[in-house]
């Protein structure tokens, strides 16, 4: 049976896609740094400290995470990877969104007119339930459906 | 944007409706939506000058330059002159090979253009590049209670904790937008509630701990929450003397980079802790006891990112965040004493001391001559920016900075050990 969770909408949208789960804080700069320097076509996580994501493709995925961490350039990094087309399709936060991620996601929407669908406060249970590779369906009301694989 | 539930003034509403131009409307929309995400009810005026985090003209951040160009084309500037983080390279004082120079030119190819943009937006001067803008020789010093929209994490934690000013830990981009409007959403560390402590840190060491390791331990434990530290004033006293300010600067930077601490209180010492004491503790306070064993555990947990751990260090960076005048003098004296003791003319490992342009200028007024020939160099760069490329990342660089350790491949040693490493190498 499909499980449905409800979050708070930061950037609304409908989407069906593949989950990529980070159980620890997502270090935005460390994760995208290599892709930015090498001008990659697809971003693979370059944060060696993140065992869940290291070397995995982030681009186009539904990134499930507690919060972002790291350098206060984080918001600008999200804006940049969005312009380069390297960004995740959606970001689903188990905790309330942090200020660095919020800055990047909102600047991307306002200044690039590009949406990274974003929900927060999905609860700690969310990251215990969802697994990388699972199909997720998000709707504009902030519901996340974890589809049976 | 759709309707907002924030209470905006008539002028703010006009801006949001686009009556003062499309660019300013987008600036206001960004700030209002950002504030809404954190439950802010209103925007409040900033009362002190900006400090921005983005100082490097990296080729990769083109969308950011496009935003700045749009701001400039619309005649917008920050509400007061700003300081900004350090530049990424200094070929005169920090050695690079020809290949590295080419790489730097490629990675930071927009440096000159970007600095032109900063001048148009309100950069104070050519010497305004430092992460420690609050040092007396730099002069971007807020007062207690000032409202800021700063972004450099080490400056944020210093302003909040040591000075008692109020700023959230803003992202690049949000910093400049708030400072263009001259307002910030009222939430988090701008509020009394947001400045209450979530953690009671009980320091139970036998002597004053290394500031960098203590800050690291606190940051790793509390992440973005507010710690209230007891036991530290037994060693530091209850006055904010220069050496105490240096200690708090380095401890705070480590807590902000190893975690995401934006404010800490030190019992009997920092302004709000002196005034309010344990009334700052939240009712459901969590406790973390730090003793010598715990600090050693934290120190030993740092991963070594060098492929060959016994390599001779290529250089040593001291000063991330930038050193105070007091600290430069101490390091130069210490290194010169060691040279004399060991009857050496030059340090076996070059030592790069990083500080603000104004501090370096002041130091040079009365500095001993010839310290460059002794292997000691002064620079105003950001060592983090220097190391953030594939070539420099491979170099065996040592540092006493926990922030530099966190964001690069540099190997960390406490002050007392790094002197030995500089002169005796790694065994």
C-alpha cells in the first residue's frame, strides 16, 4: 500500500520521480563543488563525508534530506547549479527548511523563474521510510506519496 | 507573488507591487518569501553596515553576476558601505606554480569584473576584503543590539556572541538583497526567543582548552542550536580583553564551520550571558559535558585526507579566520624565538599568516625587518579559496584552523603541535 506524508509547501508543484535519500545534513557546496569546477553535464555528489550520496547522481532526483549544512555560499550554489541544469527536481526536507537552502530555492524561483519543488517539515519518520531509488509522487498541496516499487 | 501574511509597511507593499521598479520588486519578493519560510511577521530596519560573504570572482557563479548586473542597472546599492570576505589569491606572498596560476586565472577569471560590480554596489574600499571585518583596524564594528544582515559564518557568530549584535546566518545573495532594502525578516537570532540557549555546555577540562578543538566539539554536537558554555570563564576571566577576543573569535569560527552555530553564550563573559545568566536557558535544555578525554576524542576523529600521511608539509596556513594584530605579533615572535633557539635562518616549512589588509598595514609599521626571508609571509587572502581547486588540494598543507580543515584537505594541528610540525616535520 502506498504511504502518504504531508509537508509544508515552500515551492509548489506536481512531480513523479526517483528518491535520493541523505540521512545526514546535505552539504551543498561540498556536494556540487566538483561538478561546478569541471562544468559537468550531470552532477554527482562530491561530498566524501556523505556516505549515502557520495558519487551518486543528484541532477533530476527528488532529494530527501533533513536540512542543508555547510558554507553560507550554499544558497548561491543552488542558484548556480539550477542555472546550469544540474539541480535536483525537488527537495524534500524532514525538518523545517534551513536558511541557506531557502535562500537558494527562493532566489532560483524569483530570479531564474525556475522551480525546484520544495516541501519541508515532513517529519523524522519520512527519512526512515523513504529509500533511494523508490518512486515518489508529489502534489501541489504538499503531499508525498511513496509508491510501491 | 501571491498574497503574503507578513505585516508590511505601505512603502514595502508599494515595492512588492512593483511601483518602484521590477528589480526592486524581485529583491523584495525574495526577502518576503524568505521571511515567510521562517515565520517572520515583519521586516525590521538594519542599523549597521553590511558584510558580505562572496568575495571571489569564480567563473562558475554566472547567475549571481547576472543578478548583480540587474541590481546595478537599476541603480540599486546597499544602504551603507560594505566590507566583504578576502580575495582568493595573492601571487606575491602565497607561492603558486605556473600551472596553478593558469588554473587560478581560469577558476577566478571573473575576479576583476566582480570587484567592479562590488564597487558599484557599495564596497567600502580596496582594503575592505577580510572575513574579520570587526577588527579595530578594519572598522566594520557593530554595537550591541544592532540589527545586521551578515553572511560570513565566522563574522556572524562573532557579532552575535561577542558583540551582542543581532544577525541571522544569512546565505550569499540574501545578504546583499536585505542590505539593498535595508531591512531583514524578523526571525531566529533577531528575536529574544531565538537567542535562548538549547544546550548547556559544561566545560570540565584541567586547563584552558584549545579554542579550535573546543569550538569544533561544540559545533559538531549542537549543529545550528544555541549553546550556553559554563566553566570557560574560569580560564578566560570575565573581561573581554584582546587575548580573550582572539580566543572567542577562533572558537566561534570552529563552531560555525564544524557545525552551524550562529550564537553562543559564555557564562560570566559574553554580553547577554553577563546580563541574563542562566535565564537564557530554555526549559528543556540539553546538556553536553566536555572534558579532556572528549576533546581528545574529537581531535582524533578528524579524517586525514592526504594520500601520503608522512609527506613534508608544503606550507602552513595560520589565520582562518583572519588574525588580529595581537595574534600576528604573537605568531611572528613565537616563530622568531623558535628560529633563534634552533639556530635556523629560515623556517623549514613556509608559514603564511593571513589577516586583513588594514591589520597587515598596521603590523608593518613596527614590524621586524626581513621576516619574509625567514620563511614567514603575510597575506590578506582567504586560504580556503586558495585550497579549493584540484591542484592545491593535493598539496600537503598544515593549519591550526579548524575551519580550514573542515572545508579543505589541510591537516589540522593545535598551536602547540604545529610549531613542532613546522620545524621538525611529520614523524
